[in-house]
């Protein structure tokens, strides 16, 4: 499937939000309550809220982090340049 870079960015944020909220909601629920009787229902509710928040928050934070990170690090175009120069590109 071919997608534009913009669509790829959205799909990437949604995918990462999905898996992070799935695993984090599970871990926090287990740590706070343990495996209680209605665990699956509580986990689904917790995951639903976490996923909705994660998508919105990642959409708001991603551009800020991208700009901030671009001021701190420089990305090399070619991996070979990383091996040749000890200080980077």
C-alpha cells in the first residue's frame, strides 16, 4: 500500500498510540488492582480512554518534539557517513 509521507505520519502516530496505550493501561491496571474479577471490562475501559488521549496528545506534542529534536541532533543522509566521521556527519 502506497501512502503519502503525511498519511504515514498519521498512521505512525495512531499505531504507536494504540500499542503504547494498550500495554500501559494493562500494566497500570495490574499494578494498581491486580487481576480482579472484572479485569477485562476494566482494561477495555481504561484502554479506550488512554487510546483517545494518546492520539490527541501525540498529535499535539509530535510537531513540538520534532522541532526540538532537530535543534539538538542532526540526521545524516547516508549511514556510511556515521561510520567514517567520529563526531557524526
